């Protein structure tokens, strides 16, 4: 593809205000304008901003040592965080590689899966299977398994060859399936692809239990994850759950797949782990993977200079202690229905609202040109970008994304408030979201 074929300005953010400070659910720019953080930025700031306990814990760590290099030292912060994650994951997910963000976490998951097969002498198992309308990150491996057209186009030709399956979406089921049967249809598609490739050539299947940026909070239909688990087991394929966005409590369970009653072999977590206070992510793997890798190689052959960065781990410990002490994951679960009801009520007069979906505090509003046929608006309009700008003007940070229908068309607004948001703040978020959508539709002549 020539560069002329790439759409223009897909990554331009335009002129941005300067951020000055923030407290709880509110952010202030240098001109003193207030914004309510309805999406925790990109689903990151899960306990709100400027928490004094977290800041004190980081400062305390910095005053002692910022970073003890992983080949020289372990630390209290790293060991404590490991214990917390083990407890929150439960089961056999007891091993981890710490990194500094989501892409690195996914990259590490892919490498753990490859190393697992290598350690077992199955070097032919190199192929990854992933899904369309998924986002796994910006490094080349993570980008390779992603199904997000606009973010990949400029790099095509240098990405890994990956099998790509249909998106699994009850609102937009694959041809021949219904909302009720789409999970089973897509599970079968996975098994067909494994058999087509030959199981001896398949390394891992990676998916988001609740699709974030590429789909707009699309949960796995009931039973789907369990079928995936069985298929992966049957064919010796590693099951990777990408929980960078939907994990760490965001969807009302610490592990997103907990609500599906399934344990993956390998799992990524990042955004909510240290809640944006410092950069932190992890690739978590189970005993089965650990036994193979540790048995032959001693340790995972991945990691970076800042793996297990001490101050970042201290931030993670402080955040996770608050999440556990204040029972915030339980709160998110309990208030899932309340957030859905508020978004429904606030947008009930908007004909273009086709679907409101998600889990926990990870919910999205999908806009459609026709409710009956579920036809999206023309992607050229970039409605989602306009909603982002209008919301910002209205003092709301939300997370609109596009291309969820076919990679180009589709407009979804993701809402992902802090786990400790107040009822009043939730109402403000819902009202400002609805008002922003209404204003954009009116300005576009679509109301
Ligand atoms: C599911 C998922 N995986 C991976 C990533 C990449 O994370 P990061 O942007 O921290 O590298 C993201 C980011 O949005 C994500 O949503």
C-alpha cells in the first residue's frame, strides 16, 4: 500500500490544554477549567487522582531508593505486590514478569507462550491466533495480534503473520448467528482455525475478555470463554487473556475472566494496576507455564531494564491496598447496574443510541444511523472524535473510539469512571455524556 492510501491526520490530537492538577474525579487545566474524568483517561485512573496515601508511599520509596535493578536486588515493594496479585488472581496464576505498560505486558505474554512451547521441544508452535476488532498494543508483536485497522496500516508488511478470527459481539453477531449463538459460533471458528493450521503449529490464542478501544466494552457472551478454555486445552494451545484495560477490577472482578469462571494460562494487566500514579504492568502466568519454563530455562527470557521498578511497584502496592481495603472491586460490581441505568436514562431521547453495554465500570454507548438495522454512521464523519471534543468543551473526559463495526465505521463512547466515584459524580458524567452526544448530532444535522 502506498503512503498516499493512508488516511490523513489520524493521529493528530490538535492543540491541547496544559494539565495543571487533579483531585479525585476532577482534573484542572492551566486556565483553571475543570473536567470530570468520566473515563479515567483511557481507563487508567481507577482510584481517582492525587490520592495522598499513594503519593506518600511513592515518596517514601523514592526517599529510600527509586530503583533496585532486577538482576541485583529484590525489594519489599516487589515482593508485596507479587503477594497481592497472587491473592487477587487466585488459582495457579502465581508467576509474573513486571513491565511498565500494557504493550510490554502483552509482548511478554506472547513471549511466555512461545518460550513455553520451546521449553517443551515444540518449536513448530509459533502461530498466534487473535480476533478482529481487538487492541493489544503498539509494539510490533502486540500490534501484530491487534485487529485495529487504522492503527496498523502504516506498519503492514513488517508485522507477524497472525490468524484473525471474527469479533465476538452479541450486538453485531457474525453472519448466521444470533446474540445467543454468537459465542458458540465464534468458539467453533477458533477450533476450525486451529485444525486448519494443525495444532502442532499453533502457539496461543489471545483475546480481550471485554473488548476495549477496538470494540467499545464488548463482553464475551456467556459460555464463550469456557469453550475457548476447553478448545485450547484440547489442542495444547496457550490461552492468553489481555486484561490491560478490563482487568484489575475495572469490570467488577479483579480478573476479568473470573466472572466467566475461567482461568487463562497467561494474562496481561496494566492500566489499573498502579492506577496511573507510575507506569506499571505485568504478564502473569500459571503453574503449568512456569513449570515448563522454569524447569528448562530457569526463568522467562523476557524483561527490561525497568522490570520490577521499585517505585512503580510501591505505587502498585499502595493502589492495590486501597482497592482491597475499601472493597472497590465489590463496589464496581454492585454499581454496574446503576451506571447502566444512569446512561440509559440520560440518553433515552437520543434515537442514535443503538446499544449500551459493558461490565462493571467499563461501559459504552454505541451510536448508530439506524437503530433497526444497526447501520453505523459514515466513518468519514468521525463522529466519535467530535463527541470527544464536545465533551471536553463541556468539561467531561470520556473515551470515544471509532471503527468498531468494520475497522472504519462505527462510533462508541466509553465510560470508565474511578472505582470510588460518587453517585453525584456518576450522574454528572452520564448527563454530560448525553448532552455532548446530543450537541454533536444536532451540529451534524443528525438529530
Ligand atoms: C487491551 C489492551 N491491551 C494492550 C494495550 C496497550 O497498553 P499500553 O497503551 O499501556 O501500551 C491497551 C491499551 O489501550 C489495551 O487496551
